[in-house]
């Protein structure tokens, strides 16, 4: 639908000052003028030259006034200026909200206009600030109302202008200054929020991701964790390592099915329960049976389950007990041999699937020097190439780890390289959570 151009109006003010409604027509002094006027078919929009130093592009100013005659006019600037100020007027807040489009650069609020709260002479301005939190706002005040104008800035306006001093150059400069100041305020607030969020995430990470309790052990520990959800701090994968008073080192890694915050919370609960039960002396089938009870009480749905792998390493470090609950078997590399998977044929089901399940404990000989890597299936379920259907799988992971071991990678460097190569083979981010834990014992 085409819009007819506004009909030019004869100016009634001098070139250096805006025409303001006379006391007889101003609503603050004449109750009859405060009656609600019928809205016009289209709000009036006028174009005025702006500062000579302004950048190209018009500046759009929304003026809120409730005078039916709309006598506010933007003061003119000499011809030849490249930028112009376009003025839109609104008679009330309802109309202002309708006119508040993205091309509005600034809102000018006359502090002389009454607000909805007679006890607060800045009520109208505060309402506008709530209505337009991302727009620059200027306050227009009378010459002798400096205290009120300063208060307007304190409550959120970018600046104030005195009505009697207003001219075209000052108005365009004030609009541009207000816009830039608002942008700077928003950028500073976003930066502050980002820093606070990063600090909060760091505190959460320290609190939710485990600190290994290995005092007195000669084992070296490394771990790598990457949640699958974008910008998530934790996923459904979890791990932990503790050393009990008898010198046994217990390690665990698990995976709650699903990728949401509920699954992440359940993973943290299971990890904390595992640590408490382990320090209390439980292991093997008793430990897993109790963890299954925890899961059954804490899960949101009966369809939720968790896979788990636990290892308890004897105080002399030469042998270990292995329990699998539907989880991939660990990878072990003994001195002078290539890495290979530990036996996994006798593992039990995932936690939460069978009410009376049992999880046998398998005895494993480790030897004098070894490395043991535990992982979740997020590491092995990526593709072997962009567009490929074949997944990396456990066999592909074993080959990858052996190449990296042959290249001399150990500890954190080995885990980071393994996850990075899995991502590269997949052609991008791995969609599932990934947790990898490495325990290493030298000669």
C-alpha cells in the first residue's frame, strides 16, 4: 500500500529554537488540552538538515508529546549538510510503542509532560526507558530545570538538552552522542555479563568436574572432557578417581543416556554417589547395585539408563579388578607392547535396565609399567571421514591411539590429540559428549 507524502506545514518558530506549545494549550496548565485526541491516520514525519560533520545516513528522532497540534519542530541547520534529522511524533506511550521501529536512532522525552505517577516527576521518562531498553533516550528540559535534567541522566537517559538553547547542530550532535553512548553502555554490559558468566562457569566446573584424590599414589592422572551440547558446561558423561586408605586406586567413567541438563545433573549425582560409596568401602557388584538404586530414585523417566566402567587397582599397581555395566572396555598398554582392549565379554547390563542385574568383577594383570585409558562412546561414534557412514569404533580408536603413542605422545597431550583427531575424522564437532581418563604407571 502506497503512503502519501506528508503535507508541508508552515513553520511558526524561529530558526534557532523549537516552537513549544503555549501555556494555554499545554496539558500541564490547561486541563482541557489533556483530553485524548483522536489519532491521525499516519504519524507525521518531517526531514531537517543536520550537522555538517555527520556521517552519511539520516538520523531518526522519535519525539513523545501529547499536544494535538504537534508544535514541536526540529531547528534547522544551514543548507549543504549531508545528514538530516527525521522527526516522528507520538502523542502518547501507546502510539510511541507502535512507532518504535528498528530505524529509530533516539527518543526525545519532554520532562514537562505529565506521567502516570503524580508523585514521580520522572515517571514518563522511566516508562520510556522500560519500553525501549536498547534505544538512546534524550531528555528535554526547561532552562531553569537543571536538577531535574540531571536526575533524568541518573535514571538512565543518555543526555539532556535545554529547550531554549536547542539548534540544529546541537540536536544532531546530541543524537549521535546519545546513540554512541548507548551502544557503548550495551557493549560494556554485555562484556561484564560475559565475564561474570565465564567466572560462574569456572566455579561450576571446579565444583562439578572432579578433583582426583590420589595422594600417596605413584600413578599419573590425566583427563579430557568435552560436552556435546553447544555452550554447555557439562554433559551426561562423568568420571572420577580416588585412593582409599588401603592404597587401592579406584577409577570410574560413565555415561547417562541423553544430552540435556537433566542427564548432566544425574551424571553429577552418580559421580558423587560413587565417590561416597567407594570411600565407604563398597566395590564391584555391591557398589554397582547401590548406584543402580540411586539412578532409579533420581532419574526423570524409567527409560533413562547409564553405562559405567569401574577399575580398582591394587596397592602394588600390578593388577586390577574390572567391572563393566554396558560400557566400552578400557584400553591398556603394557611395557613393550601395543595398546589393546581389555576383555569385555563378561560385562553386565547398563544401570537402570534390569532390576536384579549382576556385574561380575574380572581380574586383570597389568604388570610393572602400563597405561590405562577409559573413555565414553562419544570418542568412538564419530565418522571416519566427512560424509562417510562408517564410524571410528573401538578398533579404529585402538589404531589411532597406537599411532599417537608411537609418535611419543603421553598424558594430557595424548588425550587432546585423540579427541582432536576424532573430530577431524568426523569432519566437525562430535555430537555426543566425550570423556577420556588416563592412568599411567612407569617402571
